[in-house]
């Protein structure tokens, strides 16, 4: 019995030492953390599936997690505007990844050459930071490097595992980049439209460009003149795809596309319920995005 107790205590001590709680604001950051923590720990996520990081309302249980976890990662105030006030009461480390050196950052309106009258969605004003930075694999690499460094400092007993995980993640990102380039090569230049301007990082990396953004404020029903103008743009584009973002599908999308050679599909920048939280989850997120986009355009 005493021998069993000694073994149990040794096992428990090792497990406790490795149990560094990591909390991320959104699932894409959780997926990057899962690659770094693979085999050591399981990162948590703050926002539930389907919640918008632009206007999430924290619950008391969320506030407790934010204040208690050892390591916390969020995009920054340009994405999770609900977090800064709560973080003021946090004494443990937190990282706004949009501030990390080495990131490639974009601002809304950069390099756009859309038709006159094209709009930005109401959450994203021209000139403001595009905080959907995780959709660029090179940025995921920078974020993973910071997470690995923090975990090595917090959990030195598992330092070599974190370093190996980081190296393996970097190798997979290189391979992922090649696969995505090959997957979307045949649809470069084909027109498509989005309801949420979330994909510019991904598009810029792979030579893609949405033809326009259908800007609709959720609290305002667009007028007939606005709807007619959007339909005219679809007519001018010819066969095209219109992408909404789950879990919401604008009711207007059917009215806009009725009788036109338009395919309706979804692009999910956050991973939702479909992407499992595994070491390969981030790659699956971007490959799903590339498959959904290319699949719709190929079917035109």
C-alpha cells in the first residue's frame, strides 16, 4: 500500500507541475495553443461557439476564469472590446497578440480596388486595424512562438516538449501554406462577395480578392434602394458566390440572389463547432476555409 501511495504521489506531483492553465479569448488562438501544449495540457477558450468577439457579454464565471488562469491570450482591443475593463483587475500575465513584434498587420481599406460605392461592414471602418490576424499562417507562427516561450517559463519541466511542439507546428505551417496555394490556384480572379470583412489576411496571402462587401447593420433593415443596388452588383458580376459567416445567415441573402447565377455558401473564420481542438486544429481551420471558398467558386 505504501509503495502504491508513493507512486501515486509522484504521478500527482508531476501532473500538478505541468498543469499550467491557458485561456484564450477565441477559438483560433485556442487551436494555436493546443499545438504548443500538445501532450502536456489542454487550453481553454472564453467565447462559446457562435459568440461574436466584437460584442460578447461576459458572465460572472467568465470573469472568474479571466482573473484566475495563469496565462491569457487575446487578440486586443480592436477585436475583444469587452475585455480591457476586466483585465485591469488581473494580476497574472495576459498577452494582446496584436502587439507582438514580428506580426504582419493590415488595416481595413488597404490595397482595395473595388467598384465605386463598395462598402465595409459596420464593424470595420477604413483605416482601423484588421484584427483577424490569425488567418495568416505567418502570424500564427509568431503567436505560437510567444506561447511556447511563456509556457517554458511557467513550466520548465516540460520545456523540451513545448519546444518540440513549436518546431513541429512550424513545419506543418510550411506544408499547410503549400497545400492552400495549390488548392486555391484555380479560383484566383473569380469574383465573390462577403457579408463580413474578415478574410483579408487569408486573401492577401493566397492571391484572392473579394469583389465586394454587402454591408448590413444588424439592427437596421436595408431600404429598397440599397437592396436594388446590391442586386445590381451581383448581376454585373455574373456567376458568383456570396459567403455569409455562421452561425448567422442574413435573411436578405435569398432576396439578393433570387433568379441570379449565385451560389450561397459559408466561410467560418472562427472554427465554430466543426473544428476539433487538437494539435492539428489550426491547420484544419485554414484548410476548411480554403476548401469552402474554392469549392463554391469551382462549382460556378
